[in-house]
C-alpha cells in the first residue's frame, strides 16, 4: 500500500497573518503532515492499535485548539478536526480490507475475503470451504459493511494479448477492459470527504505569468478573481436478490455481487460524473463544462479521419497549456472505437495506430463507455478531475417482504460521491464530436 499523503496546509487559511505568524503556521503544518504520515505507517504496520490511533488523533486535535488561541489567523479548527477524523476513519477501513503478503507488503483483500470478514460470526467452514450460516444471519437481522475496491494495477506483459487492469490478458484485437468499478477512477484525483458537500475555490480571469527579471527589476504579478463553489454529494444505489443457496457459497456470492451490483453501480457512477443533471438525486456532471475544439493551424489535405481528430485535440491541450497538462485518456463510444479499429486503407490493409495496451498516443489510453454518444469524445488530463467519496461503497445483506418464504436474500449496494473540475483546469480537457474536429482540420482547397 502506498503511504497516504495529507497536506493540511491546503485546508487552513493563512490570509491576514503577519510574516512571523506565517512562519509559525508553516512549521505547524509541516509538523502535522509528518505526524500523520508516521501515524499511518505505525498503524498499518501493527505498531499501534485503533485505540492508540484514536488517542493520538485526539491529542492532535487538542494541540490545534491550543494553537488556534495563539495565532489569530488559523482557520476554523472544526475543518481541521474533520480532516483528522476522516484520516482515522479512512485508514481503519483500509487496514480492515487489506492483508499482509509473504514479503510483508499489504494488498487489498478479495471481495470474497471482505465478505467473509464482515460475516465472520456467521461463517462456518466445512471441508476447507467457507460458507455463511444464513439462519444465524437471519436471526441477527442482516449485516452491513464497507467495501474497498482495488484500483487498476500496472499492466502485466504477457504473450498473445494486450495487458489490462489487474494483469488480466485479453484478446488484443477487440478489447473491453473487465471492470469492477468506474474505470475513470484509475485516472482521476480521488479522495474521501467527511461531509456531504464540498466547498472549493477556483480561479477565473487569470492574468500574468512568471518572467525573467533583471537585478533590481520589477517582479511580475498574477491577478485573478476567485469563485467559491459548493457541491453536494449524490447517492447511487442498487438492490439485487439472490437465493440462500448462493448466499451460503462465498465464492459464488462474490461473483454474483460483482455482476449484479458492483459493475452496474460503477457504470452508473461514471455516467453521472460526466452527464449528471444535478437534480433528482444526481450529482452535477462535468461534461457540459468541458471546452470544445478550437485550435487553429492544423491542416490535413488528404482524408482526415478520427485518429487525426484525436491528435488535433491532444495538440490543443498540450499547446494551449504550454505543456502543463498531459492527456492520459480519451472516452469514446465502443462503436467509434470499433470503427477506428476496422478502418482500412485503399489496399484493404487495416490502419491500427494503436500502441500496446490500447494507447493512441504515448500515455493516452482509450476508455470505452457506451454512455458517450456515438460520434463524440472526451479527452483530457483526468488527474484534474476531482472525485470525492462521502460514503464509500457499502453492501447490506437483509430480507424484505416475502424473501423469507422464497428463500431469497436482498443485497443493497450504495455509495455517495461527487465530482468537479476547477475552472482553471478546464483547458486540460477537450470535448467535441469527431465530425466537428475533422471539419476544422480539413485543409480548404483554393
């Protein structure tokens, strides 16, 4: 598991502090960062237990209260205290869902193992096979627990196919990445939040840039308006019914949950991140706010195609940002992806500009999603897409209506989250239709 990095300075307000106060503040912030990283390491390596973890966090909270009374400009301590609580809750949840490997590293447990742990008081083992005692679970009234899903790992090279998430090898001609979660999460800026809403600041009307300055010369300045934006988390939920026989077989139960709950929630989540309306329980999606293609200077005289449009969009992002952004993915409909795969030249030979692992340009991978309209695409440096989880994915096993008489169990999966892109990062993205871009880059005939 990578060490969790938390920078508390980002959540504290230094406005109005004197120079001396700012120095004290900086020292405090750096010290708190180091403290949290050390605490995380101690807990994950079993050097302290959850009780000692809570005690250390309580002491840190008290220190913040004392410092606040000494430094007038320190932000409302409640926001910092919430961050400390969030930190504690997060690493306790992560540790519960991980296990140590033989070489001492921690890895996310399989969904089956997480289910077995959550239901351990109801699990019986027969002939080496773990099963859930459904009758005992019924008497308890069900069980609810959080699930930690593993992010896509680095590609594993194998012979005969393209590498995908988790080291699975599939046909390299027509490839669909098997998923258990929204695939865009593996590319975005993802974190947990402790409140159901987020307030963030974004810049607009930015003017000025860095410059070389002669000795004694005037230093350049940057000016910008600051907007404050508030967003509220939305909830995604889905129920499915399984038989008690399936419930007893943990490996089969794991696969049922993946197919009936996790995959569908992941698809709906990714659709909401881009297309959410902000009403009816939906989050506000980011798709409508992404800039269209507008770059000039690229002219193709001979039959520009979809791949040319992608190169042009990529060039817009890197050129207008002065290489500040590096697009890492393009979302497109599977039909468009297939059409690109099947494009042939005049001799009937396939034109496959793709690199290993479905990269179109080095570092730019394809994310296929049927919710992207045919003919459209969304490209960007998705590290500047912020996904924030308020309630992580949780599963609830229970009974409703006539489940008892039909030997059924109801599974409820749900989560709450939101997503946004700050205005100053919009140029890291392009969203348009292939037809529009092709028209724009087609060289006019004199």
